[in-house]
């Protein structure tokens, strides 16, 4: 009995040690599990935070881009919105815009630049020839120029004509469409017209462009690029008026045909070099206007080799199917013509 009691006494400390060791191991394992759970939670939280930061950054970037883009559009709209009012003549002889403001403040019928589809059909299409209108200079009756002549049109008379075209749903074909029309490959609507202004004079740039901006109607400005061409293209950029070539430096004397323009006396290579330079400055090679209207077969070949789609002369009549697209006639617009006269010329 005593011996068994002694054995039991010796066994109890051993059992306590075993229990303590097991408990420590359990506590250690539990601590490890808790640490692992904490690490997993921290990693998950970090991933969520990183995701939120990424999404927030993307949202801010998109918002900034939208803000900058809208600001640029607003600035562009402010730079191009111009208004001409026919009731209140203003100006100083063609060196400044006659007025500026919100193009939508008057006549809400103004519309986007002519982008309507060609509605011509076999039954209803242009049958009496296409009027390619030839204008030159614009002036304000409040301050007429000293050299007022038949090549001028008063700015409010010009607006009256453009307003008539808009209100009567005229179609404004592109130069490619003009070429297809005269080559017999395309029908044009009965109400079709092309508007051109020769020389790129300051009077047209300052007084005429605002009219086309207001009514959002397309027109062509034939520019003599050696006469401040680069500055004019940069300063008078427009969504509605396109700069095309009136040559670089061929609008001058030197020939002995017609009005004596030098183009008819130039070599082929020199002429092509001049024409290509004007295309580069204008940024377009869709159309060319012969200086003074003078040309020869060699001139036409140079125009073709320079890559123009169409070219216009000063022959006074409408363009018709069968005409040479590089020798197109135009209808002359004159000082003092009435609206009724204009309508008769373009209908």
C-alpha cells in the first residue's frame, strides 16, 4: 500500500507536466491559427483598399478627361460662334467682324453644316444645270471701300441670299459630287448650289465667314497662298468655309492669253510645283480656280497632274453633265443684284 501510494505520488507530477505540455501545445496551435486568420483578413482588407483606390483613380481620371474635353468644346464653340444681323449694319470697311455673339440667339432654324443625303431621283433631279456661284469681295454699306466695284457684294445682301438657301432646303454638293455630276455618274437634287469666293480677301474673311458660320452653310474660299496664305488659314479656320487653291504665286501678270495671267506662260514643272505648294498651305486639293480665268490645254494638264478633283474658270454659265470637271463654268454674282435676281440665277 505504501509503495503504491508512493508510485501514485510520483505519477501525479508527471501527469501534470503532460497536461501542461498538451495545453501549451493547444494554446500555441490556437495562437498560430489566430495569427493566420489575422493575416488573411489584413490581406483581404488590403486588396479591397487597393481595388477601391484603383477604381477611384480611374473615376477621377475619367472625370478630369470629361471636364477638359467639355472645356475645349466650349472654347471652340465660343471661338466659332458668330452672329450677323441684317437689320443693324456695322463695320469699318471690311477689316473687322461686323458683330459677334451667340449664333443660336436669332433664327433657331439654323442647322448643322449641310450633311443631308442626296435626295435626287430619276423623276426629281437637277435638269437645268448646277450653279457654281462666283463671288469675290464683301463690304458693309455703313463703310464702303474706296475701290467699290462690280466684284463686291454687300454683307447684308449676302446674308439674305444664304438665308434664302437655308430656308428653302438647298443642297450643297461636295466637289467630288460636282465631278460625278458633270461626268454623268450622279444625280443632284433640283435645289442644289455651290458657293465660291475668289482671292481670299480680308473683306470676305472678316465679313463673309461669319455669315456662313451663322447659317452653318459650306462655302469655298479660293486662296492666293503667297499673300499671307499660311496666316489666313491659321487665323480664319472654319468648320463651314474650306480653303482651296487659287494658286500660290500665279495670280499676277506675265502671260499673253486672256487677261494676261502668268500661268499660261509657265513651264509644266514650275506650274505643278506652284499648285502643290498651294495645296500644302490650304490643306485641301479638292478644287482650283484659274487665276483671272486664263488657261490653256497645258494649264489643264498641270492642274490634273497636281491632283485636283475639280477646277473652275470664269466662263459665265451653269455646269452641266458632259462638262470637263477641270474646266467648270461658274455663275457670276454682281454688285447690287436683288434677291429675286439671285434666285433666278441659282434655281
